[in-house]
């Protein structure tokens, strides 16, 4: 899976995924990103669950993209 995000979208996605209000410069590992995306898609991450599947990761990715689109629209409305 290839995920391409611009830097500002990466920061917004990281803040949203980690549910933190402060911005950090630490780059998460690929495994952390995949698991966080999957959790947004419904993956529970319990001890015996194993690794998330493609569909769960995709659902989380789509939710993040929707969030980023809404964020961009709100910023454009704010600047008017």
C-alpha cells in the first residue's frame, strides 16, 4: 500500500489519528500508521486479533481523507 500525503496533510492526519492537540515532528513507523488507520476503520487491536486487513485499513484511510477535506474547506471559509 502506498500512501502519499503532503507534509501539512501528514501533520493533520497524525494529529487526528493520535487524537493529540499538539504538533510533533516525530515520524511514526509504517506499522504505527497502518494500525492507526485500521483503528479508524474499526480495527480493535485486541491481543488475539492479529494484524488488520486491507478493508479495515482502507475504511480508516477514507475517513482520514474526508476529515482532511473538511479541514481544508473550513480553512478556506475562514479566510474569506
